[in-house]
C-alpha cells in the first residue's frame, strides 16, 4: 500500500498569522528607524571636525538601519506570500481529492 501523508493546514495558517504579526511589529521598527533616530545637524556641536564626523557616521548608520529593516520586511512579506500560496495549493488539492473520492 502506498504511504499516505497529510498536511496540517491549521499549522500553515498559524504560520501565516505569526508572520503577519511580525510584519505588523516590523512596521513599528521601520517607523522608529526613520523617526526616532533623527539627529539634527549641529546637535553634537559645531566648528570642529569630530562633530561633523559623528553626524556623518550617524546618518550613515541611520540609512543602514532603515535598509536592514526594509530588507527584513521584504523577506518576511515574500515568505508570507509564498506560505499563503502553499496553503492555498494544499487546500485546493485536498478539496479535489475529497471530491474525486466522493464521486463529485
């Protein structure tokens, strides 16, 4: 007899829900990276090279953080969409198999 398998669709649905929760939380992280890391020019002082260097380093790090958060959001969104497609494909296959065995 052939081996049987069953995909637990509720587990996939749970994964999708958890991913959506992480994405929602990432929205807050994205907003924080953009707005809560603001440093006005001159806040570290003026008229000496170190202040200019610190401000430049801050701006560079701020951009890097924003890019990292954006990349994570993109990866999570992509994974979530693929997980949803997988769920839908298994659900469709299950419905087709059920209909085939019931003669519908």
